[in-house]
C-alpha cells in the first residue's frame, strides 16, 4: 500500500476510520530522518502490522519553532518533500502533515492526545523518543503521555536514543557536522549522504569560460555545508553522476554571493534549468583564493583526481563486501 499524505486529522478519520483498526503512530518534526528517526519509523510499521493497524506518522509544516520562536529555529536539514520520500521508503501507510499555525499552537497537551490522536486518528499505540514534548507551551512530556495512556487505554513506547560511535544521533548533531563541513560524519548519523535539492540556475559563466564547466544549484534546504570543496554525486534528470562540488563565494573571481556549483565527471551538456540534487560524501579542502584561473584550474584538477580516487576506493570496498 503506497503512502497516503493527509493534511488534517479529519481527513485521516474519513480515509482510515471506516477500517476500524485504528493506528500505531509517532509524532515529530523528523528533520533529516536520521538513524534514530528511522528506527522509530521501522518499529511503528512493525507494531502496526502485528495489530493490522494503520502505520502513521504525524508531522508539522512549518515546524512549530518557526512560528513560536523564529529567531531560535534551527536551519532545516531536509525539505517536506524529502521527509515524505523517507516516510514512503520506511513503508508507512499514512503521513498526516499538520499545518502548524497560531490556533494549533494553543491546543493543550491533553486535547492533542484526546481530541486529535485518539478521537480522529484512532491511536492504539504511540512510539516517541525520550525528549518528546507536545501541546500548548510544550507542557506535555513522556510522563504525561504515559499517564494518559493508562487512563485512555493506548500503549506508549518510549524509544531510547540511538548511539553512533558513542554519540547520540540527533538532528542537532547533524546540523553541526554539516555546517562545519564534516559531511562524512553527518552521513554516519543520517545513514546516507547529506543531500541538497533544488533547481539549476544560470551561473556567472566564469567556470565554463576559464576553468571547468559546472551546474549551479539553487538549494531548497536551509542548511548548507560549510564553505569548501567536496566529493559528491549529482543527479540530473534521474541519472547519477560522480562530481566535485564547491560551496562558497568564488574568491578567485571576487565573487560576493554564496553559490553551490558541481562539476559532473563526463557530463558535457549545458543546462541552465531543471531539477538537480547533490549527495555530499567527503570534504576535500577549504575554499581559497588563487592567483588566477590557471592556478585554480590546476587545483581543481587535483580535486577531481582525489574525488575519483575516493570513488575507486568505495567501489573496491563494495566489491570486497559482496564477495565476503
């Protein structure tokens, strides 16, 4: 059964209520859909299957902090489209995307559970992390959730945090690693490379004219990797190309605005429009100002060689793993 995307609790009730099986669900922003999120979603699907219930994720757009305290809201790792794709990949039946506005922010913790999750989304069980907060002013916590579960007859499962090499996997940790350019560490926490998506936009033409041809991305994400050069893979029209990507201001050409430019190995087309996504594997170096195009071209030639060597090592490791 494909994922159904719904936009109100009443819509969920109209679609799935007649089944009479209720839901097993989780609630959260799920920004980045990291390994910890993936474990919760996996468990939701498994618990729902055992009960013949509807596996459901309840998420918010925009994230609550964007409305309540925009100055404190962190940059988003992923777009709603990316989150929905992650929910599909996890095998969920339904994603309830709640529009978070001033009225919804005033819903009390008890009403959120009783009037929304129980009465309209048919909650039979809920799985959340230890730091889960809900309701007006975030007054609801896992202790209140457990009390309501005992009183109202639904199961509550508190999922402990996931550790990766001794570090708690969290969206906060991923934002830090990406912002500081440590995309390899971020990939370990995400369970996959960090990805930027967006439209191809027309660049200045300096790269094509003097150095190497590039495609320029207008990122949809709020979070960008720290300025520098990266080993990447870039998807254009469904085809994946190995690439090297610069995130920066092109100081050699006295650039001012921040740009994301990818040189795709073996790609010879000239494009100024269309969809594009960039998968960040490894940081190669900081961005720096060179004496001119020739020195920059020499450095980029080395960057490309290092990127190709990285992919060759990756291929060898993959073949060795398959033959083991």
